[in-house]
């Protein structure tokens, strides 16, 4: 019993500091950059297709409002709830991936979207988050049992990848594959297992590329884009020209030429090129630094959670950081011509309702992990009065 003549003081980590303020500011900053650049990059396309230059901006506002409402609920959900229902979320994702093959809307030969009234859902984005939940829960069980079956998480990843390739969506498969291997490396899987599975995966990816002529053309265009600047190398050459026009300080916000429908997907997959053109190398550099800080903080939060023996939360935080890092590298590498062209969004910046909602959900979960870790480390002292 605590005497009535005593009071409890939180001597470390007061309650108003139980969240990472800097991470919050960076997250809001990236979302704001995305909103501004999507508005700038999408105006010509919106005016031509819908006779409304702010069509995509209005939809982006709706998604941001949805994120705000989501935050009111997600931030209140304890991590043990996510751990308990992670398998159900994975099962729901598999059903969605099957459904999109049956009733999904096809765009440019790919069936990736399910239309429910005014809402457009892309199950591929949900597959990233659900796989991370499953991996984190599995690794906790592996630690308790002191045994890690390397091939069980690989089997789940292959199942999701098979459904994604049927759409087809090789870009998301590469993200899932890279994230899974990075997490297995984190848990301490044997090198011999890595080498065998990585060899098989590389062989399968090469076969998938050779199986589709358009993928072969993308590889060739990636190596020599200027040999066919108006054909297969068109998108990459236009992206490079955007950076060349931007130079160091940029042409100024709203003054991009490439967004005048010279550069396809200017407001989605190639929005980083518009940032480079309008805000210059300095604007692109600041964007990359903010993304790098977000990824770094996710890994730090994961490390602190693991130190506090919150294994599920720790693995989940690290997985979110790895996921954001891999997706950012692929997107920026594609835009700069370092990697072959793939349809991967830039986290929190590119236009896309499903991408923004899922990645914002991942960030909210990261804030919840940070909150629970700080709360656990808080110490209450009884001081007689």
C-alpha cells in the first residue's frame, strides 16, 4: 500500500515527452512536401483528364484527412493486439490479392486495384505491412523456441509474391523479397541458407525478366537510354532532363516543364524528378536527408524496444525502417537511372491513396512502439510528503 502522505513523480521521461517530436516533425514535413509537389506535378494532367487542375490535390486532401482519422484509432491500439491478429491480417491480405485477380480493375495490362464506390484499393500495398507483422510475430516465436525455420517465412513470402506476379507487380515482389532477407539477416539466419535461397531467387527473377519482352526492353533502356530516347528510354531520359534543368537551386516551385506531360507518372513514381527540377539539387538533398532520418529513427526505436525485451515491437520497428529504406532506394535509384525502371512510390511523397494510407499506418505503429518503449522505461518514485 502507498501511504496517503506520499506522491508519485515521474522522474524520467515525463508523460508529455513519451513520443519522438523530431520524428513527428519529419513525418509531417515529408507529407507536406508530398502534398505540395503532387499539387504542382499533377495540375496539367488533372486539367486535361478531368477539366480540373486540382483534381488530384482534392483526392490527396481526402486521403490525408483519412490518415488523421486513422491516427485517432491506431495510436490507441496496443502492440500485443497487432501481434495477436497478425495471422488474420495476413489471411485477409491473401484473400484481397486473390480477389483483385478476379474483380480487379485492369490498367495498362495490370490488375492491381479493387474499386469500392469512390475508393480505390491496392492490395499490394497491404501485403507489405501484413508480411512485416507476420515476420515479427514469427521471429518472437523463434526466439522463445530457440529455433528459426528459415524456410517458413520464405514460403509465406513466395505465396504473396506468386499472387503479386499474377497481377503482374514485380516491383512489390522485389520490396517483399529484400525486406524478408534483411529481417532474416537481423534475426541471425545461417549464411548457407541465405546463399542457397538468394541464388534460387536471382535465377527466378532472371527467368521472369526474360519471360516478358517489356521487362527486357526496360533493362536495355536502363543501360542505354539515349539510344532510344523517344521509345523505351523515353521516361528515363525525361527524368534525367528534369534534374539537368533543375541544376542546384531549381527552376522554382511550379515552373517545371517536364510535368507538362513530357514525363509520364510525374506525380506518382517519378515525383522525385519534379522535386529535382523545381527545387533543384538542394531540395532533392533535403528530401533524401529527411527520408534517411526517418529510416534511422525507425531502426533506433526498434533497437530500444529490443533492449527492453519488447521483441515483437522491436522487430516491427526495424522492419518498417528497412521497408521504407528499400522502397526509397528503389524509387530514387529508378528516377536517377541507377536502377531499371520500376513502378515504386516514394514513401509519403508520391501520389497514391493506398500507398499513403498504408505507409502512414506503419508510421503510426512506429509512434505507438516508441510510446510503449518510453512508457516502460519511465520510472515512478514514491516521495514522502
